[in-house]
C-alpha cells in the first residue's frame, strides 16, 4: 500500500483549473478532427496509404506472409494487426484488407486474396474466418529495404513495439491506386492511374524539375506521359476538360461512361451490350434501376435486361422492343445510367497536414520521399560496407603475420588477453581483434587468404560506388530512375480506360417530336401526359371523355396543356416551385393512372401543383405575381428563380393554413385581378404590391368575407380586349370583358363577378381568354373536355353563366387555356358522352 497520505478536499480543489466551456469544446473538437484526419481518413502523400493499410502490410511483413509464402487466414492477419498496431474494430480492419484485395477497387491490388472478397454487384466479402490472404508482389515493393533505416519508426499504441510512420514505397502508390476517404470537414478522392504513365511522369519530374503540369499531361495542349486516370474497371472518360482541371488545380469532375456496343442497330432485334462499367459502380443495383425506370415509363423501348457476366468479365444485355428508336434508348441510358461523375479531390497529408496537390506536386512529394529513402539506404549500405572493410583489413593483417598471431593467441591466458595483445601488437581495433580471436584455424589457409583479398577489393569498390551516390545528387536521382524503370518493366501494363470525345450526342429531347399534350396530376401524386389531339373539341355542355382513371380514393388535382419541349416552372400549394421538363413525363393512355410524381417532381405529401409558368417567357424585367388562398399577393423578379434545383426552392412564405393559389407573369405595368371562390373579384395596379424576395409573404390583396378563399389570379393591361373566364365547381361558366372590372385600390372587398348559388357552386378558376382560345376542362374523377372559348357565352358581371361541362356526381377540378390551332378540327356534337 502507498504510504502517501490522501489529499485533502482543499488540495484537490486547488488542482482544478477553470476553463471556458466553449474554449474546451473548441480545443477538444480540433483534437478529435486532427486525429481523424491524420490517424484514419487521409493517405500520406509519400506512400499513398492510410494508417490501417500501412499497418496491415507491415503486420504481414512481420508475419512473413509474403507473395511467395502460403496464404494465411484473414482473421489471423486482422488479429495481428489489431493486437500489435491498430487498436480499432476488427470489422474496419477486415474491410480495408478486403478492399486491398479487390481487383475492381484497386488498379494494382496490394493483397493476394483467396476466397470471396466481394464483387462489383456489391456483395460483401465472406467472413474473415473463411478467406485467406498474403501480400501481392507489388506490395513487397512498398516495404523493400524497410530494414535498412530508410524510414522513421515510432512506438505503437502501447509502447511494446515500433511501427513505420511511412513505407519506403518503391512504387508511387498514391497515384497508382488512388484513395478515397471522408475526414472531419474535408474529403479526398484521388483516381487510380496506369503505372507506366506515372513512372514516366515521375522520371520526367526528376530529369526536368522546372517542368509544368501541362508538360506532364498528354492531350490537346500537352505531350506529357499521363493521359489521365486509368480505372481498374476500364470504361471511358468523356472529354478532357475535367482531367485538365484535376491535374492543374487538384480538383475536377470527370464524366465516366460505360463501354458498350449497339448490336444490329436499326433492326427489329437490336440490343445494347455493356461490357465495362464506370469505376465504383454497383452492377446489380444499376441493372435494377434501369429495370425500375423501364417499369415506371421513364425509359421506353426496352423489352428485356439480362446479366450474362461471368469470371471473364461484365456482359449486360439490354434488348430493344420491336420498332424502338435505338438512338433514343441509348441516350436515355447514357443520361440516366451508363454515365456518372467522378469528383477528383487530390487531398493528402504533407508533413502531417492536409493539402490539395496538383499532379506535379503529388509527383514531387513522392520523388522527394524516394530521394530520402535511397539516401538513407545508401548510407546504411555504406556503413555496413565500411564495417566489413574494417574487419577484412584486420583479417588481411592477421594473414600477413599468421605465425606471430597464432603464437600470441596461444600464449594468452584467455580471450580478453588475446584481444588486448592483438590490439597492442598490431594496432587492431576491438572489432578486428574480436573477429580474429573467433576466427577458425581453417581460415588461415592461402586459398582463404586470396578470397579475403578479393572480397576486400569488392567491398572497396562498393564503398566507392556508394560514396559517389551520396556525394552526387545526379547519381542519386539516377538510382531512383533505374529502380522506377525496373518497376515499370516488372509491373507495367496497358491502359484499361479510354477517352471518348463529347461528340454532342443527340439528346432525348432532340429525338422527341414537338407536340401539344395534356399533363394530368392527381392528389395521390400520379402524373402522366397525353397528346392533346386525343381529345377532339366539343360544344359546351358535353361530358368529355375519360382522361385518367384514378385509383380508389384518389382525385384529379391539376390538368394543364403544354408542349413536349417546354420547360415549366410548377408552383405548388406549399409555396414551392419546381422545374419540369415536359418530355420527361411518361406518355400514357387515357385510361392509365399515371406514374408516381416523385419520379418527375420531388413533391411532399399533400403538395399539389396550383400554377404553371413557361420558362421561355422569363425574359427581361419581368415579375412573377402570386396570390394565396388567404388573400395575400406579392411580386418577385424572375431572376430570383434562375437556379431551381431538383428538390425545388421556396417561392413564397406562407402563414399557417394558407396555400399558394395562382401565379401570373407580369411586365411591371399590368393590373392584377384576383377572383375568389364565392365569386368576388378585385382589380388593382400591380405596383401596389412592391417587388419582394422569394421568402417574403407579400401584402394583403383582397378582403375576404367569412370563409371565402382566393380561387385564381389574372394579369391584364389597361387596353386588354380579352374576357375574364370564370368556371365554377358544378361545370357552369361565363365570359365578361375585362374592361367591365374597374381598377380599385388594393385590399378592398372587390366586385361581384358571378353568382355562386347551389346551382353553380364555388368558383374553381378564372382565366384571361381571347375569342379564338381553346379550353381543357378536367373533372375530379378524370373526365376531360376540350372546347372553344367562343362556346361560352359573353355576359355581364353578377350573372350565373351557362353550362360549360355536364357533370354526373362529379365536379370541375381544373381549367386550362389552349391557344387555338389554325387548323382546329370542327366541334363534335354536344351529345358526345363519356366512354
């Protein structure tokens, strides 16, 4: 037991140091971040290895599990690594070991695996008790001369052993196999390369230290050795712009496209055969996603997909339907599945600090490391040679005085006395006298003497060679170059990744004919498009024909007319706006339910499209005017909507319970007309609602009475000769000249537009229409009626209107205006009924 007395509470209190909690949190997080950055996630720029990879290789070196030894259980290797060098979970260590054995992950695998180490289909490796491994021969080059004081060693985690802080790395592993990792606040993603090209580039840097990155790149503007990344899975890099950016700045984006061939193009049994996939692509998952797109209607023209891959390589066969447009399918597959982006971030540790390096800097770091390794190895060999020469000098001296030496040793009392006598009589060193005393008598023969003299001459020549290397930077670099040439000869192979130019493939949009269509969206977020020509115009009062058959419990929320080549801004009741390419919506028959809208727009639950604006109209100093159900109105400049990402952006801030009702495009000199469900309208100058940002709520536009809500919004000029079309829930409607609606101040009660009694029901939509325009009206249950504006009677305000669409236990869901075509077909008789 300790004899020291227990400290008193006051003594303990005096040891407590007051620290601001934010300072402690900051310092602790920095310490944690640097631990992850240096100790786990990022590779060293010199050997291109993360700590776990380096420790695995060194553990196998310790165990003698080399390329010419037998395979050992992976669990044995993992256990040795974890117990001696890497005190982390065995799962993470095994994952690193498995990845170093995967020929589809590493361009030059460092581990020779035996057993199931995973596949390109995403299959995980078998349990470590079932697999076996040993070092690959190229991995031995990473550790060559490690016993010759070539690198620094440091204590392992429990100070029992030492481990190398970096490996000698006779090959430039960082560029050969690349690296990927996510640290705290930073990440790295370095692509693999071809050994021959990287060796030639390293030699070029050694021989031409003033060269530029451009001198190292082989391409339109350079004639250097490095063509670009060389992925283990082959495939093709599209264009060279991303490669140039990655090599000159350390960052860039590469477009990588699968290798495929179109067989029997233009015939009825055409097929696309994929033989190489982009790097790090999961083959099984990609095939499933192609199948999902085919089933969901996003890709048309494919009849079957077969995976015929085997041990010899990848072969995925995509069969075309009879009569399918192969060019369209090919471009759809490239756009969605056969091409991806590899983002290059050349981040590595330099002197323990993370740095983004360009191609030349990466090579310089490696070359400087090799200079240090070769310098230290040469010094080690020189010291060994000088020690050997010193011993041989003693032996030669003993052989020249053999009788006297034998007599001195024989007359000495013990070995120490003999050594002292030799040192005194012949001025030998302690090492020389020790060697002479332990030398056997058989070594004193004349033949042995000749061998010693020959060896001494050889050692002296070696000393001269090693000294010359250390004394000349040029000779030292020559050694590095010759060793790199040897690595190139031993391990070099041909490129697997090719380059293809971006030839401006015809896009899917280019191959789709321009056509006016009707887009239908339901409350349960099903969407489809149908040709507008499928719906012949009828006289007012018709029932229309089936446009969609929603599933039970679903109903139509929106229907609008568009062109297949339109890019639309779709505004929703939640105040979000999305960008929509009409041709991406699957075309389906009139009775089809449609595809899930999440495949086209990322809508939330309960989110419905309430307004659509064509992006081609967003030019100049224009504004988007918005009205909410609760009576608010606001204007926002169109340039605020230039960058709409796939998840949409906010168009307006909504109060609880409010929703976006309608959106109109204005030019800053128009009037706004707001219509309500109970038939009220108000017209005022748009400049009464000043321009605001996207996240603003807006200002009051109309005073709503009771539970009234806004139904729609119209923008008009003072001399506009168009009419205001109002359609009610029960299928009634009317036209009234816009001039009949006098301008008022914003936020008034407005004027009566239409009577919303039991016969009419509430107002569903208001639109500004011309005499020659057409209408597409869709009912809640999926009936579509197409008619002409001229069929709807023009009457005054505060009237009931006429039957526009005859409904049977149904009601109007949406109304859209269609510009009438010059060759508009004649109207069908109103007796046309639903199918």
